[in-house]
C-alpha cells in the first residue's frame, strides 16, 4: 500500500510442511485423517449425509461428504487417493429405509447400518 512502509519475510507452506514431516511434529490424530467418506448421490441424500457427518464428528469420528454429485468411480478414486478406509453410500432407497451402506475399502466388505447405530460411539471400524 502506498505511504505504508513494511518489511516482511515468508516461508512457503510446502517447505514448512516438509520440515514438520521430517521432524515428526504433526500430531498422530492429524496424520490419521478422514475415516469415512459419505458419497454425494443427490441433494436430499447429501443433506442427510451432512447431518450424519455432523453427528459422527461430535463423537470424534473424522468424516466428510464428497463435495459434489459425481459418478461412483470418481468418488471411489477420491477415497482411495486420500486413503479413506470406509465409504458410506446413501441413495434414495437407503434414505427411505433409514439406513446407510458402509463399505470397507480395504477388505471389500459391506454392511447396512441404521442411522441410529451409525452415530453410536465406537461403531465397528470407525
């Protein structure tokens, strides 16, 4: 800005990240990252997924909802890239039944869980 003297210095965020990683300064819970990704399969489904994600987060379970309604393949690739171990598939049929399909990406196992059981602390695997 004109007429305002200033001196500054900045280190790039990538350099800071590299140094912190090298010195093992990140808390272990940060490294663990997202445990569950809710697929985004439509407006009503995403709204319910956001509600469930909020409840899971309040029980200290790191989760997220995919940012847009996309094909399954794209959402699976995102989960794999971020090393998210579980995905939650909540379509219109599941929404009507009050359930969500949880898939373990490591084993390929899938189970159907009611909304009420999903948000209970200590749900299997999360």
